[in-house]
C-alpha cells in the first residue's frame, strides 16, 4: 500500500515538474496569436497570465517587451527585456532590443557593453551586427575607434 502511495506521489511530482520545462502553455500560444494580429491589448493579458503560472517564461517577457516597444513605453520595455535576460543572459534578441533602446536613450556606455556581449552570444540575430554598429557610430562618432 505504501509503495502505491509513493509511486503516485512521484508520478504527480514528475508531471508537475515536466509541465514547467519547455512546454508552451495555452496562454503563451493565445498571446502569440493575438500579437501576430497586432492586438496588443489582448496579447499582453495572455502573456501576463503565462508569467503568473510560469514565472520563468522567457518568451512571454520578450513578447511583452515587444508590445511595449510598439506602444513606445521604454520603461516597461526595458523592465521586460531585463527580466528576459535574467532568465536567459544569452538571449540575443533581447540583447539586440536592449541595445537599440540604450542607443535611443543615449546611454552609450551601456550600449557599448551590450554590443560587445551581443557579438559573443549572437545566434539568430547575427545579421544585425552591422546595423547595430552603424547606429551606434552615427549617434556617437567619437567611439568609431573602439
């Protein structure tokens, strides 16, 4: 009898743990559908719900940052990009977006550090290297030698 109870407990534990790793929930999927339709209000609600149930949802934070980018809310965009990078410091898309934000805010020192990090970790956004460097140089010509 005790063995059956232990087996049930282990199965429940394994089920709960497996749900939190790498599985996109319905909230994220629905949020992405609304995002692709440019319905940012509904999309935001679903991504926030995803974060409530899965606080380490890197993709949800990233999509929230994209929504705040579209709504020109730099402060919330930065918060969500930083949350994305806390979960995955090598998320090249989040680094890319944060670089653009820091350039926009004229925070050249932080932008330069992020550019250096971006060059080390880029995978899917490597094609953006030249674009970033051009934007950085245009806004800060004295850093051309760096």
